[in-house]
C-alpha cells in the first residue's frame, strides 16, 4: 500500500476497525468504511474516512465495492461474541462465513488486489497442551465463533488460487483498549471498567482463574498495517505470550478505578476456555512486529479513556 491508494475497512466504525482507520488515514490512504452500525458507532469514525452504511451480507455490497475500487480490503466486520455464537450458531455462520464470502465475491468482481482478514487467536486453538500457542498447532476451535473464523480462513487460499487475490490472516489474542464496547458479552476489560466507574457489580464467569492473553488495540492495529504492507500470508498470531487471570484483571482495574466491591461469581459459560496465550514469534520474524504497550500501561490508557467518556456511554442496567 502506498499513499493515495483506496482501501476499505469493513466494520470500520467498530472497536478494532476504527483504530485501524485512524492508522490508515494517517498513512495517507483514502479510506472507505463499510459498516451497518449494528455495533459500531459513527462517533468512532475518523472524519477523513467515507462511511457507507451497509451490511456485509447485503446483495448491494458488490456495487459499493466496485464504486470504491480499493487496492486492499481490511475485513474486520464480524459477529465477535463466543457466547452469542454458542446460543445462535446459524447467525454466527451467516455473518462470519456467508458475509465474508460476500465480501470476497465483491472483491473478486472489483479487481481487489489484497484482503487482510481479522480472524481469532483466542478461540482458534482450543485448549492446547503447548502454551503459548503457535500457528503450527492444529486448529481446534471449541465454539461456533472459532469454527466460523477458521472456515473463512480456509477460503482465502482458494480465492488466491482461483482469482489471484493476495491475502493475509491475523489472529489476535484478547484485544482491549479505548472505544471497546462495554455493553456486550465480549471484552471483560471494557465491561469491568465501566461497571467499576459506575459502582455496579462485576460478574466473573467461573472461578476467575481462567487466563487470557490481553493485547492492546494499538499493537493489533500495527500488526494489521504490517500484514497489509507485507508479502506474508500468515496466519500471524498477535499476542503477548503472557496469560492473565480474570481475578488478576479484576484486581488491576479495581486499583485503577478505586473500586472497592467484591466480584460476583457465576457459572462458566459454554465455549469459554480455561487458558490461552499466543506465541507471536512468526509475526516478529516475518513482519518485524512485537507488542509495544505493557498490560499496566494499556489498562491505564483504557481506564482514562472510559473516565473521559463515561457520561456518554453508560452501562445498561
């Protein structure tokens, strides 16, 4: 990618997508955002980006992408909740597989050169014996969400073989940071932070010893930009290699927010993993990427953002 090229970010009004749009605009690219605003927010959008309000499953998608004529598509739009996927796997597949195929068919028709796909690292490997998990491990998703992401990953080399579309796959760990939605079932950092700032109860599913690899959104955006500019196809894990328990996360955020209540513990949710961390040495070796923001610094930035936006984004009761 070079300055002046047209690029598309699907889901560009969302959490990761909006930060990616900021990065691409700063690099001098002409950025178009495709988002139905079902979970993304228009307030997140960079004013230099053009918004096209459309669902990735829409039959009108082909015409929109043909009009934009992008060099590269960054495909971040998705159904992102493991819990929702367990309750409604057909809807999850409709968005994450059929919607993604609709994007690829539109890309093929428009002569798009490359697609960068945001997959999942946290839900791709199941409960691996080797930790941190490497990309060489066989995928073993334990949720419909992980299965739908893997299914679409398998289509990308097919489109490359049949139609010459270059691609790269990024598998992020548990991404957190400013603009993350505290209202859903994903994003424990956002959910805890907003609840703590408003003095509400924090619910922990299971006993709180589950571990996740938390990676700051700015680092993930850096990986996506490097994957878009590089020649490697991936998949590339994007994580820190360090697992942090939910109980530890609760304590860190309570310290940053001054929260004094104890967590409420509830039953484990279907599809949730006990432990996960990612080995990102492949991204380091092939793309020169490594996470730059420590967990404590990332949480500090996140809490400060939520403090400044708490009045405009209250937690739903």
